[in-house]
C-alpha cells in the first residue's frame, strides 16, 4: 500500500534559529498523535544537520530542496547528494518548478540529480506540472508525460519505487489559486496510468503522488479525499506550525 505523505517545502525562508524553532513546534504538536500520514520537512541546506539531529527520535523525516547534478569537485557553491545524505536527511526535492524556471534545470540535469540522489539512498520527491499557458492550451497531460519521460522513466523498477511524485501545477504555486480537487484527481489518475504503462500495476498503485500548489488547511481535506491524491507538498502553509499541523491532521 502506498503511503500518505504531507511534506513541507520551506523554500528560502527561515534563518537557522527560526528553522530550529519551527521544527520544535511541529515536533511538539505532532508527538504522541496517531498521524494518518508520514511527515517530511524540506529545509534549506544549512538547516539539514541541525534539524535531522533535533528529529532523531521523531517520526518526522527531513528533505533537502535540491542537490547537485555532479558527484563532487570544483563546483563552487553546490551541495552534493552525498553531502545531503551525510546529514541524515532521507529525501530530496528535485525538479521543483522554481528550480526549472529560475535556475534553468533541464530534463537532463534533473535526470542526473535523481540518479545521484538514489545512489546516495535519498528518496527523490520529483516535481512535475504545467504552466498556466500550457493548461490553457490543453497541453497539461503532454507536459507532465514529457517531464516524467525526460527525467525518471529511464529508472529501473527498483529505482523508480524509491520516488515520490509531486504534481504541482505552476499556476497554483504560491498564487493562492488551487487546482480543484477534480482537476487534481484527473491529473493524478493520468500520472498513475503513465506509471502503470511503464512499470506495471503494482508499482503504479504503490507510488505516492502528492498535490502541491496553494494547498492549505482549508482545502487539504477535500484534495486529500480524492483516491489518487496521496497527500501534499506544502510551500507557504508549511512555514507556520499551526497551519502545517492542521494540514497533516486533514488525513
Ligand atoms: C511549493 O513550493 O512546492 C508549493 C506548493 O508552494 P505553495 O504551497 O506556497 O503554493
């Protein structure tokens, strides 16, 4: 059975002190509760070591938001998948639309990042999704298919099983515009059908597909009620413990 997951993506927010305080608040608010989903927080690189140490006894897992597409060496400012894994982080967000748009991350670069994350036992949270223009032109399915084919459908079944997929329509990220639960279900079901075609029924049914894009405590329950929506990747609403925990408790 696939896992339900609520994952936070803090993006470039919170100093280390603020991040530690937020981690403590989330851990305190969820501890001892019978949660119906796994919880992951995606923190900036400089928070990783401290946050994983803080959460050593907790069921909350830690994710990086990116990793380098190179193994090691003269790449000033980059952070490798091995470095991320050495902090105790278990996940790595790869292919977020902000990375694709602002940092020119191509299908090929993302393919390298996914491969390196997997080599280092990090589970990629692989993000896909169409822009507003692409949806208005009716191209959303073709885009999402190309993103999967371009960066992750090269993986072996054993490798693919390590992935979490996040469907994040770009027009919904940080905009306050959320996909309707019907739009999310339609796309998640399409994504699952593509995984089925490529890797078969068992892997398709076992793959967690998260929705991301202005998901909050007011709309999470409705989105998560859909059969192919297995949780959320949460940006803005993951920056306040109360909001994030309310989303977790939507399950
Ligand atoms: C995200 O950045 O992954 C995201 C979904 O952001 P927001 O929830 O703020 O739209």
